[in-house]
C-alpha cells in the first residue's frame, strides 16, 4: 500500500510540474489564436502524462530498454495529440473567421447571413444570437424609416395646414386695416375661428411631443367608462347635430377602470370627432362600453364606408390622414396618433377594423379586477 502511495505522489509531482508550466504558457498566449490554445492544452495533457510516467519509471529503476520503450510510446502519443489539436484548432479558427466575416457585414448595416459551414455548439449558439439580433435590428430600422416618413409627412402637412389659415388671417387683417371690409364683425368672428383652430393644432402638437418624449404625466383614479362615454357624447352632440349625424350609446356598461380621466376624455373626444367628421349626414355613430375577461373595451363605430385594407396599419400613425375622401379640411392627422399614445401610456391598445358600412375603433384597457354592472 505504501508503495502505491509513493508512486501516486511521484506521478502527481511529475504531472503537476507539467500542468504549472502549461498554465503559464496558456496565460502568456491568452491573446493568440484558438488553435494555439488547443495545441497548448493538448501539449499540457500529453506532457503531464509523460512527466508522471517517466518520473515513476525512473523511480522504479526500469531497464534502459524499457525506459526507451515507455518514452517512445509517450512521445508518439504526444505527437499525434498535438497534430490532432492543431487540425481541430484550424477547423475551429476557420469557422470562427467565417462567423467574424458574417458579423462584420452585419455590423456595416447589412443583414446577418449565417456561414454555410458547420460549427461547434458554442459558435452555433452565437450564430443564432446574431441572427436574432439581426432580425431585431432590421425591424428597428424599418420602424425608424416608417417614423421618419411619418415625420416628413407631418411637417409637410402641418406646413400646408398652417399656411392656409395664416394667409386668410393676413388677408382679413389687411382688409380691416385698410377699411375695405364690408362687414367687420363677420371678419372678426372668422379671425377668432381661425385662431381657435390654430390654437387647437398647436395644442395637439404639444400633446404629441409630450407623448413621444415620454413626458406624459398621468394621474390615474377610479372612474367609470360609462361616465366618461356619456360626458364625451354630450360634448360631441353639437358637432353631430351640425353635421346631421345620429350619436347613440349602444350597450354602454358601467366598467370601473384606473385611468387618467382627463386624458381618457381626450381619447373619447378625438375618436368621436373623427367618427362624426367621416360619417355622412343621416349616418350613425355608435359608442359601446363592455368588458371581456380582464380587459375593458371602449368602441366607437362610424358609417364612413370603410378604410382600404392597405391603409389600416397606418391609421394611428402621426400625420396620416388617408385618402381625400376621408380627409377633413381642418384635419392635421394628429388626433388618432394622440389616441394611441395616451392609450399605450395606460398599458392598453388601440385598434381599428372595418365593419359593414364603416369602421370600428376599439380601445382596450386593463380592467384591474373591476366588475361590470349593466
């Protein structure tokens, strides 16, 4: 038993010395290629085996012939191991370089194309992560392009919408200044109307800028969507009467939710104004409030005749106003963008879909465990 312990200690000493030398070599070569590291690791393994074997062999006073045989076998094993490690290292390096080239093209603004050659499990995982990151960046670039397009359209449309009333205000002001206005009172009323319209447009721009900047401060409280809907319908009734549109409440339930009452009132006002403007005379705009599972649903259905399917994804985009048939003379394309911003700030979602004879705008809000009372 004692002899085995001595042999084990001798082998440990010889292998340990080789391991210490190998660790130092790995540290010195830590910035070199993977192939070099694999060769060092293989060399350490073989050297440790060789060192332990030779130490024990010398201690056991083997014959010179036996010692040469053991040394020759260990040396051949070392050469084969190092050659195998170098081949494997070159294989790994080649695939690593292919992945690096693909990642470089990806970093230059292109899309990531995985190398066609097989790779190790780690490189395969890295390839999948790079492919997923490429997809996310492509989606982000597409959103950025869409947003930039919306911003350019918004600037163009706002410039047009501001230029027209400002030109009218200037003409009326010059007429009043020169004393050629045949009805000054009518001119004053018209100026006031245009100023109020411009003030509303500027207010919408300010609200939208707060939403995009994440500076929309909400003050949530427990309110009923039925009360909000009733107040909004009461406020929109004069506009509906002026345009000959029927405004009806279709299944408005008492659904308590935690929302900012002022901001949600603006959502309802914008939806109703949009629906009334696009509904022809003698048409109907219907408002409904209900709940489904853990979601409160607020819907406004108009009789606009529907929106082209290709335009549905853009309805809530900033500055989008659709076709001329759906574009009111005073619209700046901000109302529905504000609706979506406010709803998403409440962790909800705003959607639109076509229904027979018109379209249905639906706002979904977290119910928060509230109950529904008919």
